[in-house]
């Protein structure tokens, strides 16, 4: 967990995506697919220290790297924060 690259690997591994599609109001409107990102952290504490991992994810995301790994970490952290705010979504 000391290596930022490994934090990005974990973030990618624990990130999942789903797609939903709305039909608009009363079935009218555009059919636009929406990508939903989830952080799979419900039982992460079984394999690593959840609090330490969260701290490292936040630290790594704050480094503002513009590469793919940095984007993956920021996307994962944003999904985790949304999940904290709305745990039943």
C-alpha cells in the first residue's frame, strides 16, 4: 500500500460500472444510457485495512496526476464517497 501504482491497481479492481437507461417523461424523450460507477468496498476489510486504504486512496487522488492511474483512483474515490452518502443506492 506504499506504492501509488498499487493503489491505482486496487482502485481499478474494486471499481465496477453499470448502465441504466431512462425513457424520459411519460415514456417520451431521448433514450440516453447513463453509466453508473460503484466502489466495491462492502467487504474490503476482509482482505485489507479499509481505513488505511481509504487514506491512501485520498492521498493518491490528491496528487492530481493526469495519467490513467490517477483518473482511476479519482473515479473510485468519487464512487466511494457517493456510496458513503447513499449506502442503499
